[in-house]
DNA sequence: CAGAATCCCCGGTGATACTG
DNA sequence: CAGTATCACCGGGGATTCTG
């Protein structure tokens, strides 16, 4: 397939699809946080759990599994008496994390503009609502039973 | 608040949060595709709808609204007899889109490695399953009523 | 300590039909 | 043409409990 069938799958053939593909790996709620935390060398499950405030053990486990599956995190089990497991970000994950910086930087630099744009939009929106409801209607609170 | 209360909100204080913030703007299923399509100059609703294959009119409208609200897309209405509306990506959106490239590039360059990692993981996973089910059990299909 | 299992909720998304 | 309005789904994510 895709060879002659002319599937309608080519808007921004590569770039756009590739971006979504990257998001599938690191777009989950905790993905980036985990990779970031595991970038500073091996870190144990409990440490990870503590260093990422809002996360539940469940989501930590699940996200770690997908990251491990994709080769972004290595899992090392030390068969000591209280089980001890260490996680480390792979080189691949480090590259991914680095590729993330541009987006983070953009967000940091422009979240003020975004907020302003929202305020402006919401303001005009509210104004349009008023004139759409027709001025007369706004006076009629009509406290009649 | 946040002054002395020592809120547990500082894993990767800025970077990680900023990334998630960026995703809130462009992480939706169609966000990037729309910005990409609107980067090549003004484009009409129907054109947009055609150039992004899988999208429904509903999601196109909704996503355009949020993008407009965040100042990433400008909406221009021409009061002609058949209504004509044009959308254009703002400079802000262009910067955002540019900041996206690093991630897209990473995905393009490494999706092979990812696939390989997955295959390896799934292979070992299946193997572990077998030996965990205990060899004997695998022989017992037990066709008894 | 490091999970696995279960239940439940909610928001993003899709399908369909109607409108100015 | 360019939307809006409804309904319905389903999968990510959270809270809680159990285990080797």
C-alpha cells in the first residue's frame, strides 16, 4: 500500500507526522519529567517518585515501561534483599530531551504574549456577546413570578 | 502563596513545565498540521479542510478557535456573498513551528532505533512470559470437557 | 521497596445533522 | 461556504488496594 494508491496522507508529509510521532513518545503527561529526572545518572524508583511531585506510583510505572520499551530508559534490577531498581536515560533519550529545549524556550519567551492574546480575545468575545444579546434584553432582569 | 509554603512544584522547575506549556498549544491532534498549512500564506476554511485529510469540519473549527485565541492564527472575514474567511499563521506561530523542527528531526532520524528497541523489548517480553507460565503448563492444552 | 490489579472519571475527538 | 449543535465513545490518567 501507499504505492500508487494515492492515500490522502500527505499534508506535510514528513515534518508534521514526525512531530506527532515524537509526541507519542514524550507527549504523555509525565514522559519528559521522568527523562529529565533520569538524565542526572541512575535513579531509583522511590527517588524518582519523590522528585516528581504530582505523579502516582501507577503512572510512574506505566510511563517507565513505555519509555523502556522505546529504548529511552534502561532498567537495572539489583537482586538485593529489599529489591532495588535503577533507571537511567539512554543516549537516545538525551538527544530527545535536547531536541525539546527549543520548544521549551519558545514557551518561556512567549507565554506572556499568549496570555495577552487570550485576554484580548476573551475581551472582544465578551463584548460581542453583549451586543449579540441585544441591549434591551440586558436591562430586563424581569423579577416577575 | 508559594512564598515560604515550599510547594512541591520544582522538579525541573522551568524547562519541563515550559515544555508541557508548549504542548498545550500545539500538542492537540491537529494543531501543528493547521499551523503548517496556514504558514504558506492566507488559506480559506475549505482549502484548509481539504489539505488536512483526516480532519472533520468540527475539529478544524475548534482547533482554529484555540489557535486564534492564543494569537497563533489570524482570522479574516471577507463579507462577500458566499462568506469567505481566510486564516494565516502569525509570526508567533512561525517561531513555534520552527521550534518544532528539532523534535521532528529527532523523530525522523531515530524512529528506526525506536522500532528496533520495541521489537527487542517485545521479544524478551514474550520469552519471559513463556518461562513464567512454566514449561509444563504450555504443553497442557487440556482438551477435557 | 517496587510494583500489579481494579475501579472510575473526564476531556478530547469523531459522526451526524442543521443553519445564515 | 463556513460554520454550529448534539450525541456518543474511549483511552489517558487518578485513587485505592493488594503482593513478592
